[in-house]
C-alpha cells in the first residue's frame, strides 16, 4: 500500500520577500509581513512553495519534506535551518513531528 502525508492541514500565507527566497527554502519572518531565507541555526517559520513578483507563498502548517544535514530522528524533534536551505537536528530549534526520515531528507509536520 502506498502512503502519502501530503495535503495534511496545509496552510499557506502570502508574504513579501527578498531575492534570497526560492521555492523549497525554509524561511523566517524578518519584519512586518516580510520573509527571507533562513540562515544557519534559524528557527523555521515555514517553507516557501512559490515566489512571484517579490511575494512568497509560505507553507506554515502541514506536512513538508526538506533535505537534511545529518541524522534527524522520527518523533518530536527540534530542528533548525542550515545555511544551505536544509534542516538539522538542533536542541534550540523549532519542535516538529518528524514522520519520515532517511540519510538525505526529513518529512515533518510544521
């Protein structure tokens, strides 16, 4: 049986963005109504799903899959961003529910 977690409680918000924001990149809020790509160690606000005319659609809830740097364990895990647009396990990061993980990716509920 094939399984998919996509679509679960997905919520997106439109923000203004700068040129660092690209689809598939974890983002953070930097000022009122504006996001930028996360830097090393930043807590993740959400993941950009689309950019158009300096506006980003950011998924802030639901299931996402991102490349990971190092091992990320399933279950409730704290993650933060890397400078390369990935996630890593980090005690001071945002707590998420990781439901799929391998050596290259982590799938989790924001």
